[in-house]
């Protein structure tokens, strides 16, 4: 997209996807940490042997990983091509609005001020 200024809505979309992925990873890390703590507590209380604790932890890890896969599969994540297509469409619509604004809006149909572009 040579010669075009970056589109703020595309940057916002990338930022939102990145933030969602970071939250997802944080939740997984937290779940694993909680699983470790639970296993340690059971071991300290003598309720589990080390083998039983490892088995339960591995089961918890497997179920958590499956849940994460299911959650990410259900997330509607746009492809790079879809994002680029939306950015091109936004750029085109912005040019059309700016052209209408420069030609003068019809009476009673004043356009709102242009959204500033972030460089």
C-alpha cells in the first residue's frame, strides 16, 4: 500500500486481535499456575501420591489445552487479505467523502468533519 497513510481502523483491529490473543495466553498461564498450586496442596495434604498428582495435572492441562483450542477456533479472526481489503475499502470511502466535502454538500446535507488520520 505504497503512498498511502496508515489507516487507524486497521491499526485498531490489529491491536484488538493482539490484545485478545494476549488475554487468552494470560488466562492459559493462570490456569496452569492454579493447577500447579492445586496439585501441590493435594500432595502436601497427603491426598495424592506424586504419580496421581502428575496424572491429574496432565489431565487438567489436556482439558485446558482443548478448551483453548475450542475458544480460539470460535473466535472470528480475519485473514490478512480480509483486513487489507477492508483497509482499501475504508480508504476508498474516505476519498469519496472527502471529494463530496470538497465539492460542497447539498443544502441541509452537511457532512461531519473528516476523521483525522494517524500517521
